[in-house]
C-alpha cells in the first residue's frame, strides 16, 4: 500500500532505499498505470469528456474512477469506507517522515480535507478538480469537469465497473509476478 501510494513521487530507480514490500508496491503502481493508460475502456471514457481538457483527460478519468470506487465502496470491500480511510490516514501519518517530501505534503492535504472519504461525493470531487486546476494555473480547465461528471455519470460509471473488474484481475496477477521477482 505504501509503495503504491508513493510511486508517483519515486523517479527511476530511487526505490532502491525502500523495503522489498514497498518496492513491490511501487512496481505494481507503475504496472497499473501502464495497464490503465492503454486500456480500451479508459480510452472510451476519455473520449466521452469535452475536448477542452486535451491531455488532462486521463487525470480527470482517474479522479472520476476514484469517485466511482468510493461511491460503490461496499461492492468491493467489507470494511466500511470511513473505517478504511481512517486506518489509512493513521498509517500514513505514522510513517510520513520516511516518505518523499511530495508524499508527505499530499498526506497532510489528504488528511486535512479527508480526501479519500470525500471522493464518494461530487462536492469532494469538485474540490479535487478545482485543486488540480489551480495547480495548473487554470490551463487544465479541470474545474469544469464536474459538469462532465453530472452529464455522463451513468456511462462513466458503467465504464468504471467494467474496467475495475479487469483491473482487479490484472493487479492480482501482476502482484504475484512482482513478488516472485523480488
């Protein structure tokens, strides 16, 4: 879980200072990113969005898929979302100083705004989209993507559910492969 979380903040082979378990999470995250970026269902979801987002469409779909996961959390986990997110925050807060600075900053933001829990509602997603839009100085226009979610929710949720079934199978298989190598 930790490796998966910090993977975007670990470039090249800077993973070498981490434990085998964290390295496995980093590798799994990279595999999932590659799988997701190339997946036909994800490409369909991206094409559903307004053209104004250009290369930010993948980030938007990523956020929307997080929304659908949180919204339908009970379909995928026996642990209630609030219990799960609190345990994640507690773990990350405990180990944050062992993580890259960007990960530490995101942990603070995530906990302060209860991001993981709030992904289940559109107000939480709007806040995330606005935040990313601010970080791109308005270039991404992601603040407008909540309109796409409102308009396309049913189609995008169907895409997500089909994709997520395949992602679970892929992740389980890929993790076994990674564990056998490390």
